């Protein structure tokens, strides 16, 4: 059987996209997904995303890490899937879709996608870091010079260490550039490496910076290795965050076919 795939990237976070509304793709085949994401022996990607039918929304997002396992929410992946759905004609300029962490609303205009993330009800502030969940779990450390950090080594150590252990966490290192801007680098679990960008990660870093008073604005510019993003949000009196919006480019790269 031949299956069409599409390659998309959002600020360097890249994904294999498959229209699975016919349910032909064998999504239980972990080794196949891992092979397709392999950068030497496959298509190459940080993850694989299926667009599937939904009974209540425009479509359903099913996301797999590069290791082949189904994972939690991916912000840049969600933005790329919205661009993909628009290319397929499934949606026009606005949409509502289902993901593993619930309902998401989004808009797309000239490859710029704004994605509403889940509300953040709790920010856990520790002496050396901040931890919160933006659809995926994120450990955030603020540093003076993020370019000097060995993200691969330090990120892996934190990802597998206490208190995260087997479940693990994504790890973000963030530098405050000015009162509106952060530079963020992320080690992603499932990819088990630094990625050029992480949507849920930069969202977590922006909220953590606001929570700690490092940035007072409710709109934060993000500089990731793969490009620029913007995070906006509302903060209420109970330090909960709602109307969290992740905005940036989501670009089609190429289309191909593989045979099962």
C-alpha cells in the first residue's frame, strides 16, 4: 500500500503529516513511525502527526514522538497540522480540533498560525526552576547566557532525574533578553535531543517568566533556534493563565509517498 505524506516545519520543529481520515495508517506500528522519523534511514522529523476524523470538531490530531510512541500535545505540531488541514481544504481560515489535551481553536493566514493552547491552572515555583504543564510537562530554568548551555547533556540529565524519572519531562533553558523577549532552547523527551523549537516549551517559558516577574507583559516574543514565535495570555487574580495563544509561521516543505 502506498501512503502520501507531507513534510511541514514550524520554526525548525519538523513533522511528517499524514491524512488518516481513511484510517489506513498502522499507527500501532511504533517501529515504522520511528523509521519514518529517522533522519538517515527515513524521511526525517521530530515527530509524526495524523489528521483524523472527529465526531465533534473539524478534525482530530494524533501526535507521535520521533521514537514512535504517541505523546502529549505538541504546539508547533498543532500549528503545522492546522496549516496542513487548510492545504487539504478541510478548513478555511479558522478551526476547532481535538487533541490529546482537549479542544483547540486556531486561525491560519498566509502560513501564520495562531493556536490556542490549554489554560494553565498551576505554576510550580522551585528554588532552581519552574515546572508547569502546557499540554506537555515542562521544566524551565532561567540562565544568564543560554547560548553557553550544553542542552544535550544537561537536558538529558534533568529529563531522566528526580522527580521525573520514567515519565520524564521536557527541559527548557531561557534567557531574558529584554522586558518583552526571551531566548529559549529546549531538550525534548521522545526526540531525546535539542530541537530547533518547541511550541509547548516556549509557551511554558513565557508563562514562567511572567509568573516570576521577569517579564511583565502579557505578550512575549520568543527567539528559538529555528525562528521567532509570540505567546500571549491573560493572567487572573489566582495566577491562572487563560486565552494562551501561540503564534508563528508553519510552512509546507515537500510532499512524498512511501510504501508499506
